[in-house]
C-alpha cells in the first residue's frame, strides 16, 4: 500500500460511536461491527432479559460481502507525498461508519438495527389539556 503523510488543520466531531472510526493517516484494515436493538415498551412485566438478538431474523442472516468479478487496472502518480485537508466539521459518525483521511487498504463494516416501539393503547393515553382555550 502506497503511504503518504496526512495533514489535517483541524477536525471537530460531536460524536463517533457504535463501531465507527475517525482515521487520520494510513491504515491497513478497519473492521467495524454494530448490532443495535432499541425497544421501548410500556409494561410492568417487560425486562431486558426477555430480549435476545437471536430472536430476530435480521441478526441471524450471514454478513454479505459482494464479490468483485471485474478486473481492476489502476495506475497512480502521487508526486506530492502529502494529503492536505483544511477544516473538517462533523456532526456525527455512527453505526459502523468511517471518516478517513489517508489510505485504507481494506474496510469491512456492518451495522444491523432492529427498532421496536409499542405504542400505548388509547385508553392508557393521558389527555393533553388545551391551554389556548379561553372559555
């Protein structure tokens, strides 16, 4: 892998989370993985021990890596050995994502999310008072 020097003037990121990477400079391999299960349920008998990743098909499926069947012929000329970047402002990097300045030989990322939310029944809802009613 051809290596160059990465120079970044400034980088600001609020969040880098859940198997994500902020990589400045060269790296041979980046491997991320993130399984997320966000459940919101209104019940007194609901416990986190009741939830298992293997209960959901999305987490059982094998990780699919597409195969490249096309020959790739490439030629590079890098007379300047520097990668120069000014200012980078990032709100967030999440769920197996990469922000990279430099060479990455190989990146394998995966993210699976199953979001479950149970809406309360109508008779359980609390009525909202109208404060604009001037009667």
